[in-house]
C-alpha cells in the first residue's frame, strides 16, 4: 500500500532520504532535526520579541565587538544545547563565542560531525521587526573518532561541507538546507509545530534583476565594483534589466530572496574594511555551498568562496553571491586591470 503523503515534514523527508542509503548511520538526519528543534524554540521567542523583556541589548559585547542582543545569547544556547545532547556533533563554532567548543563526552567524541553557526544573523534588526536568520554549516570531522574534536576540524575549506542551511524568521519561518544531492525548503506549520516541505529542489535562476549592496559604502568600493554597480543602474529591457536594488541589511533575507528569484548580493571590501565584513566560516561558506548546489556562484571577488583555506574561526571575506550569469558578468568587471 502506498501512503499518499502530499506534505512531508522535515523528519519524514530526512528519513526518506536516509532510507535511500541503507548504510547511512542516520547521524546527519538526526543533526538536521536537532537544528530544526532549536529553530522552533528560537522562532517562538523571535515572534514575541516585542512583548517580553528579551528585546534589546544584553549589555554585553560579543567577540565581534557588537552589542549582543538577548536573543543572540538565547539562540546560541539553544543550538549548543540540542547539538551537545544529540548523537551527531563533537563540537561547535559560533559567531557568539570567542573559540570553538569541544563537547568532550563519550557520545560526542564518537560523533562524526562538527557544526559552525551564526545563531542569529542580522540581530541588529530584531528591534525593528525585520527578518533575521540562523546560518549553519556541517563538516565531517577529520580528527579520529573516539577523541575530542580539535581546531583543524573547524578550519576545513568550505568545499568539505557535508551540509549547510539557514532558517529565516520572516513572514513565515523557513528552514532551507543543502546537501550535495540538492537544496530543499521547509516552512513551519504552526498548527502542527513541524517544518513541512514547501520548496523541493530549489534552483537559483541563472539570471535575475535584483542587485543587493550597501550603497552607503559606494565610494569606499574598488573602482571596478563601482563600475559594475553603475552598470546595474543603467540596465534596460534590452540589456536584461531594468534591475531593482534590494538591500535590507539582513543577509539571510537578502540571499534567500535572490536564491529564490534570482539576483546578486555583494558585500565587497571597503577602504575601512578591506577584508570585508562577513564571516567566512559561518556566513559565507554555508551560503556559498547552498547557492552552488542550487546552480549559482559565490566568490570573494577573485577566488571561489568554497576553495578559500580558512586560517581562523572568525575571519572575514569580501563576498559576492548569486545567479550564475550575473556573477559571470560581475567577473568581467572585477577582472579589469588585473
Ligand atoms: P551593513 C548583519 O549585521 C550582517 O552581518 C548581514 O546580515 C548583513 O547583510 C550585513 O551585516 C549588513 O551590513 O554594513 O551593510 O549594515
């Protein structure tokens, strides 16, 4: 008897994927479900941020030197909690923590994966009700099973990711994750408290009409980038435009929109921040993995993001990501004068 299930929950989907690989241990599926549980708990708090005293600064400064919002801490602790008490994760790296955390218990030391995450990206937007998000990246550890994970487990290039994903807390709450087999999106159904498959096999359109960049930094960008931005503004129907500029200061929301509808997101280096602002390990690598699996591209302006060898946990990189043909056109400007 075939069971007709029009709407698959995340649990059912991951188990369905697992059944296709009888030799799989189920650790990755379990890890993805653990992340979903933490996301559901965070979603409850995000949705009532204006109603309870969880809003506003926690009065502390994080390793990035930024005011830490109480939700940042709550979100960080939720992810650490589910991962530490699961069966799949040996340790974590987080935007909110100075160094990586080794769980160092018998089950964790025998777990195959380590996870990097930004628990609540765009948290500066919490107080003004703009969409925010969680970003995560999963690696198979390179240190021997049965021992505590080590720093090298967290400093692998992005092309070694096993899975990556994000949760966007917006008009609805969506959980999007990629493995090498594809990108799938799940929308939270509050009625049953489950993420349900709503966007199977997401593909990034090869072309788009949206460019996302902080124009306030325009005169701090390299001249080749300024030239490309001017080209975006001059696009006509005849040249694949007109383009629209959309930038809401929350990367998860900006990149999600461009992934779904086509577009390009840019956070270039500036004269103030030549190395860029965004973090390689837990912001750029996960999105680069997701967008590449969906057919798009991601670079630092010169190198493929996924090929950059990390040197430390919180390193920054210039970041360009989006529709393949838009990225290819951007490259023609970035290569000038090289
Ligand atoms: P700016 C949020 O703080 C964030 O890390 C990303 O989510 C966002 O895209 C970017 O910074 C916005 O930075 O300098 O343009 O305000």
